[in-house]
C-alpha cells in the first residue's frame, strides 16, 4: 500500500483495518543469485538498489537478529558531507543528495531534517583545518559557511563563550547537513526492497561461508544452508568475523561507540554542534532530548555496550562547552560496534575471492553514507566493477599505500 495523506484518511475512516505488514516474512530459498549478509542500513540499501537500478530481484538479505537491530538503529542520526579529501567529498556529497530525495523515492517518512552541522574551532590550528576543509568543500560545489565568534554566539548563545578553557573562536557550518531518523531508514529501505521482490530473512545468523577453491558457493546459517552466485558482506562491526569465515583478514578492528540522551527539554538547540576542543557533539531530538556522544572506547570489543570512563569524559566536555547541560538528567545510554578501518575511510570493494564483495570500515560515520554506500555497492556487485564514487575505496589500497587518511573524520573522531 502506498503511504499518503489519502491512505491515512481512508484508514482513519475504516478503523485502521486495511494496513498490511510492511514486509513479508519469507522462508529462505535454497539458492539466490545474490546473498547480502547484514540487515542494517547498508545491507538493506544495497538490496534495494540491486533490484531498482540493476533489475536483480533474486536477492536475500540475511540478518541474525531483527532488521535494524545493529548500528543503523543505534547512531546519533547525523548526516553531512563536510569532508576534505578528493576520495571522500564526491562520495559523501552523493549520499547527501540521495538523502534529499529519499523519502519521496521510497515513499517513507524518514524525518530528514537539514538543520545544519556546525563544527566549532578553538585555536589557530583548528581554524586553519576548518578553513582548508571549507575551501575544499566549496571547490567541490558543497555548501560551507564560515562563521566568526559573534556569528556562532548569535546561533548558539547557550554555549560558554566567556569562561571556557578552550574559548570558541568561530565555526564551519554545513547548512545542508542535519539529522535523519535512523530506524525509519532501515524500515523504509526494507519495505522498498521487499516490494521489489527481495527476501528479507530475519533471525538467521550466518555461521560459515562455503568455498569451492577461490569461489564462494554459499553460506551456512542457523536456518540451514543457502547457496548463492555472489555474496556481499555488509556486517559493519562484525565485518572482520564474517570475512574470517571466508579466510580473509581485514585491516579493520572493532570498537564500541556509545551515545546518550537526556530527558526532554524545551527546544533550544537548532543545529548539530561539534566541540573542537575534544570529542563531544550534540543535537536535540524532536521529543526534546539532547542526543550526544564522544569518542570510541579505547579497547577492541564486539560487545554493544560501553563503560563509565567514556561517559565521564563525554560529560566533562559537555559541561565545559555548554554548562547548563550539567543539570540535565541522562535517561539512556547505549553502544554499537564500530568497524574501524586503518585510514578512517570505508571499503566498498571486490575481494581476492572473485564472487565475494565487501562493504565495511565505516568507523563512526557510516550512517550518513547509507544511500551512497548501498547505491555503489549494488553497482560493484552487479557489474563486477566499482562505480566512480567508490573506486578509491578498494580493499587493496592498504597493500599499495593509496590510503585515504582524512584526519579528523575517521579513526580520530572529532567529527561525527
Ligand atoms: C553510538 C553511535 C553513534 C553513531 N553516530 C553516527 C552519526 O551520527 N552519523 C553517522 O554517519 N554514523 C554514526 N554512527 C555509525 C553508523 O551507525 C554505522 O557506521 C552504520 O550504521 C553501519 O552500517 P549498517 O547500518 O549497515 O550497520 P548495522 O546496522 O550494524 O548492520 C550490520 C548488521 O549485520 C548483522 N550481522 C552481523 N553478523 C551477522 C551474521 N553472522 N549473520 C547475519 N547477520 C549478521 C548485524 O546483526 C547487523 O544488523 C554511529 C554509531 C554508533 C554506535
């Protein structure tokens, strides 16, 4: 059923009796042309674009839990394309452009809110880095606005401008950046992929990858073996575990990233704001809660929970940038598993096994990439070659040194 004001009115008049399940619950078939492992944002988007852009509908997405149970439903919802390096700007700008039309395309309200992302700078070194980043963005046709201290004060008068240890000197604003309701993205892509004939298999964990020589022949799962012509891995924080099942060792390590939300407060925070004096960023949800986070926990873990030391550090930075936050009650905290690549940039690539494809290395910032990642990964799998936007994200760049080390956006996460 198409969602519209008319369908809402019609159902209101007939007792909400006509809604159908948002997607089917199919029994897995013994074989698919393409199997995608991971029912997060990237896996679901890949399946959708395989069906829509390439007409390949004999596709299954295999998810060990429920769709959207991973990081796609755990992130702090920030989208932006304020990168600096040539390899990154076109990719993330493509993603932002896809976000701008996504809701109409998949007929699903994902609450895309282009409220602006403001990065603060607090010393001359950061000023220089922001200036270079903003200039690079503008050279690529991406929106970037330079702000002096008084401009920032007009936008966010509740920040500490007078007594802070790291006084705010200015900011770099991307007005088209903002937030998107994260789990609606998973549900929207799932519904759209299902409508095109993709099988979404939940509660089905991949336990082994079958090979015949260099070729992958299928996967073993908790619901039986499934054969496939091509296999795509979209397992985010579990990427290294999945790749190991195929005999590959990835340049990826997994860390926990935590986030927090306060009680609902009256609206006061219009943008997403990041602190340049440490690892802290915050925004306000439509319910009024302040959603905030900081850096990754410093040890490797596949667990989706964090510890108190990082919470203490993040709260310290929150209070230093915005002192009133020290009086807000934190209601919830949670964690997700981050697939940290060694240069902070992702991998959307073919692998040494000819019919195995890899989508991984999203570090702390893969949510914003979801549409472009799905689009580019589908292209790579369907055509056996990368799209121009993901050509730099090949796996073997770590062997030949063509890394894309965007300091400040990946492994050293002061931007989110
Ligand atoms: C606290 C936090 C804040 C974040 N904030 C932001 C942000 O503001 N902006 C941003 O751009 N990014 C952010 N991120 C990062 C972003 O959420 C991730 O990079 C992105 O969601 C990863 O891609 P995904 O959605 O496909 O991953 P996931 O949703 O994790 O999908 C991977 C799926 O694979 C499944 N899986 C794993 N192993 C198997 C198996 N063996 N068999 C079957 N299924 C399996 C998992 O269950 C999971 O559902 C944040 C992450 C966290 C945790």
